[in-house]
């Protein structure tokens, strides 16, 4: 039997869930509420579901002050949500940069198209820039679906280039069981948050 994961209650909807399915917030030294996506910051934590609506409920009902047992400045839920989204994006970006350093990333639409057609046993994940041309994007998504490669559209060509230390890149593929597993968890969480589905891992 795997050890049971500790549960926490969402201060927005009061539902109790495993810690890993919740967002942790801590109080920064300046007394403001900050998200702690890595679950590493010291101090008391307050938890919400990974849903924008639960963050809103928590701020509107002043639940952060209650959870931290101190009067925290009123937090704009929109600002907090934007911060969570930014932190999630930063995590995906940092894994991509790490995978690239480890030599596990290929980029550019021609190389990627070739790669997608090859059936290798290593897991792959394709990330497409939001500003990729529609034709190329659709062609690559079709290829990825055909070959069972997961994909997501995020960031821009410019940002991919920056992360990889190259010029503009409209598409990248990560090939590595380890990196792809980790990045998939991050991406599912991010996608759920954007879609407002929250809570569950697919
Ligand atoms: Zn909730």
C-alpha cells in the first residue's frame, strides 16, 4: 500500500484534497500572499484548489487572513491568478531550458516533422509557439496526433528562442522519459488552471 498523502482543505470551497492537488500559498516577509508552486517556501501554508474560482472565493471572503492568522492586505484575486499562471509558465520554461542543456530538445518545424514520424521508444512532448503559422501548426499537430505525441501551444517563437539560446523557434520537441513525465504534470496543471477545471490530474 502506498503511503497515504496528507490532505488539506481548500480555503475557497472547503473541499479536502491531497496536498499535491492543491496550490500552496505562503506569507512573504512583507506580509503579502504569494503562491508557492514548488511547495518549498518556509512557514505556514494556505491551500486552494488549482482553480481561479477558489482563489477568488478565498480572497473575497478574506480567508487568507484567517488561514495565516494575521491581517493580510486585501489581495486582488486577478493579480494572484496571474501570478500563479506566470509561475506555472516559468516552471515549464525552466524544465525546457534544462532539457535543452541535457541535449534532449530539438527545434524547428522541419526537424520536428521528421522526428515525429520516427517511432522511437523515448517519450516525446511537442510545444508549439502561439505565433506559429497556422498551416505549419496544424500540420505538426496532425502528425503528433497520428504518432501519439502529446502537444501544447504556449509561449512565443521569441521566447522559445531565448530559452534555447537560439534565434526564433516556432516549435520544440522534448525527447526524454524523465523530462516529458515531469513536464506533462506541469502542463496538465497549467492547462487545467487556464481552463478552470482545477483539482484533478488527467
Ligand atoms: Zn477549492
